[in-house]
């Protein structure tokens, strides 16, 4: 993957408030982000955000932290997290 794609993933990740300082966001490192989401550290909103990001990055991979459950994420996320997802969904892209 190019540095531009990794930068774009970081830019997407930081739109989720609970991920601004998460390991694996800056620089983009999906394995580190997956490991963090598998730990007890993040809350459920952050975990759902990670699952979303990893599904954008590689939707076919079986991530250690499990997969995205969009309905559960939308029920859990606050307005800022839903807005981050809605901005992507309005103009979706994949690496």
C-alpha cells in the first residue's frame, strides 16, 4: 500500500473521537489497531470504530478483534462517531 492510502486511513480514523490517540492510527498500522481493539483498553464505541476501519482496509480478512456489526455500532456510537461513519458512507472509498 502506498503512503497516500495509509495517510488517508489515518485521516479517516481520527474522525472517530475515541481513536485519535489509539495505537495503529498514526502512522496507520492495522495490525497494531487490531491488537489494541482485542485488548481490554478500548470501550465498545472505539471497538466498533476499529472494526469499521479494518473492514474498509481489508474486508476479506478475519481480524483478531472480530468483524463489523453495523447495527450494533450505530446503536452504540454517539453523534460524533455516527457523523464520522456517515461522512464516509456518503462518499465511500476503499484502498
